[in-house]
C-alpha cells in the first residue's frame, strides 16, 4: 500500500471540498432578479477554491521537492576553497597568484593564513604578501568577489605552523577572549572580508592545555556574539582523528556557535605510519577497523553531535608519498623507510601536489592504479609510492559522502595544488579536481557520469 503523507491527506480533503461545492446548488429565491447574482457568486466561490487548491498543491510540491533534495544533500551546497598563499613564491608551473583562482567554482573562498598574538590580536604572517605596502594580497583576494559576487570571502587564522600555545593562552582567559573577538571583527572589517575561519591545530595538543576543549567553546561563544551582530561568518577547520576529537572538541558546543565546520578528512595515513596507506580513503579497506577513512570520519563526527547541515567534507587536492622499504613489495600496507621524494614545487618530502603528480604521469611515469575497496587511486614507480585523489575519487566522495549523508558541502584543500592552468591536458582542463567537485555538487544529473 502506498503510504499517505500530509500532502496526500491535504489533497484528498481539497477534492472532497470541491466535490461538495460542485454538487451543491444555489439557494432557491422567490425574486427572479436575485437568482443570477447568487448563481454567479456561487460559481465565483468555486473558482476561488480551485485557485487556492492549485496554489496549495504547488507549495506542497515545492516543500516535498525540498525534502527530497535534503535527503540527497544540502539544498544550498557549499564548495569552499582554501588558498595557500605561500604558493606565490613557488617556482615554474607551481607559482600561484591570487588571480589564478577561479572564483566561479567556489561558494566560499578562504585566505590561508593569518596569525594570533599572545595579547589577543590578529597579525599578518607575511606583511609583504598581505598588506597594501607590498603585494596587497588581502585586497586582491577580496576583489575576487568581482568575479563571483555571490561568493563569501573569509580569512583563515592558524594552521600547522602557528602551533597551539598562543591560541590556548587566549582561549583560556576571559579577558583575552573578549579582546581577541573585538580585534577579529575589526581585522575582518578593515580588510573587507566576510568572516573568519579558525584553524587551531589543535586544542589540548601541541603545547595546548587540557582545559582547551572547554575554552574553545567559550571563545567561540564570544566570537559568535560579535560576528553575528556584524553580519559576519564564523567557521572552523577541525581534525577528524579520534584522538584529536577526544582531546580537542566539544562537538555540540562547536555546532552551537559556528556557521560551518570544515572536516579535514585527509592526512589520514602518511609516511609517519611506517607503511603505505591512503591519504584519504573513501571507505575502510579489508581488515581495517579504525576510523582512518572518510566515511568513518564523518560517521564519527555525526555520532558525537555533529549537525550534518553544518559539516563540510574536506577534499585533498594533493597526495602523500612514501619510499618503499622493498621495491618488490608495493601493496597497500607495505613497509616503508620514510617519506617519498620531494616534488619540484612543494619541495616537501612526503607530500606532492596533484599538479606535480599529473605532470609526472603526463611524461609516462607513475601509471595510475585503482584501489577498488577504498575507492581512491595510487601510483607506484621504483621505490616511490603515492596516494592521492583524482577526478573519479573526488566525484565518488561528493556523491557517496556529501550527498548521501546530507552534509553542507565540500571543501577543497587547497587550490594551488590542483592543475590550475591545465598543464596536464589528460586531466581534462584547468582545475580538474575542483571542477569535478563542482560538477558533482551542482550539475550532477544523477546518472553517475
């Protein structure tokens, strides 16, 4: 039997009402000159009822469509794009300027990073790059709204290199919390940003205090009051590792005061493990019982009180590399002797941008393999082993995680790592990974193509 919902019952009631109206007759009157007006009034009432029924049916249909849309994903999906501004100094094809951002592909743009001071102020970490006295990066970034006026442009404070100690000091002091919240609003407004993103790595760890978990919520409470009063957005990037989740985050508290929460669903496995593994496996592989994959990470955050409509899935536009202990053993989980060889642009052992990977593949190196169980690619050549994401895996993550779990959307870390100028024609055009996320989020016809 087909279930009957509110829309069905309402339509049934309207049908009965109209049937009653149509079967009824106007009252009999002695004066013939009154009969015509009464008949006309009766017919008019029927016409009004029909119009109201049509309007109500349209409203109910729209509401039903919205519910279905929410079941498949957020009705107004987010595609947030971080930009690592230090890529301004890279060489060759890796050099990335703010003007290289394709703002039309992003709903939110995030400038990474600025820093915090011990007395609760916001500071530029690279005055030459950021300020009008130098390359005027802040203004050039905000000017991306001229390309996409609907985009929200935020400044992100923190990052790995900032550490945790100063954030802990500010968060644990009621006076410094108030000072920092005021200074943050002032900074955001001074440079024309639409809000601030807090990337504290990590509360309670790396020089932080055990009290940071509660202090973070208190800090966000003060910031939320001042930001919302000024029409500004407040977001945060968070770890998905269970150890960090336990130590760092009161999840319901974060949900209460943040507009969006960016899940860093990457760096899940890397050379520090002593064996090969996936940077951001979509799901667990055979025999894996931990939460170090994207779907398990999302489920963990939801189980702790995460609100799906505020959670944004992180998509890595880079990979992790490994040096195999024995080149003849290149399976997933094979022993390694350390990080892989550094790339020409990122120049960091163990990390390669997608651009660096695709350029090697363009030259016939590192043939791509596919891990069917974990639904991500990897590549091997000699004693070098690389885990990364490609167009196929990005589409899978948007469709099977963002949409299936009704998340707010996806976040790309970070644009300078993509093939942003189509240096690798085999990838299908500029920004192949970001564009795959965009199309899957906003243009997907449901066919899986």
